[in-house]
C-alpha cells in the first residue's frame, strides 16, 4: 500500500519485509518531501546518484536500500521517481555506470639497442610485396 501524506511524505509498505540484520526488519519505506536544497545539490553534482538521494530522503542507508527484494525494489524506485521534482526526475535515468579505470601497466624498461643494420631504412620494400 502506498500512502501520500499532507506533509509531502510518501509511505510505501513493502510486500516482503526486509531483514537487514541485527534483528531489524524494514516493512515500510517513508520518503520525505524534497526541498530546494536537494534540487540544488543534485544539479551541482553534490548528490551523485539516485540511491544516495533516496537514502537521504528515507533516512535509510544505501546499503539497507540495496537489500530490498523485488518487486518491492521496483515499487520503491518507481514511487521515488514520481516523488522527486521534475528538475531531478528528468535526469534520473541519465546517471551512467562508469567502469573503473584499468590498472596501470608497469612501465617497461627499454630493451637493448637495435644493431645499426636494423636501424637504417634501406630495406627494399619491393621484396616484401604480396602477389
């Protein structure tokens, strides 16, 4: 069940309560109303992804939200997308997964110098043509 309160909060009852450890069971996710500060920080890139914003608005950590099962995860994210202002909603799907940069290969030491006969470019290129 989804309830919208007059104070701007959305209350989403989970279909499957989520056990997040230490005897704590989450059966409701409440999303507080967005403020202008949230919008400005989102636009400035100070809130870097939708899950971070949802964590801030719900008071639940991103690690706890990550434990939601389906279809509850879909329902919560859909309600979250409907809940945020258009200034945020328009860019929710534009966050990209950026792969980690590849590990730098160790610098290779230069090998032994080439013999002088290989350094010259006096090679007959006609010899290596393919018929």
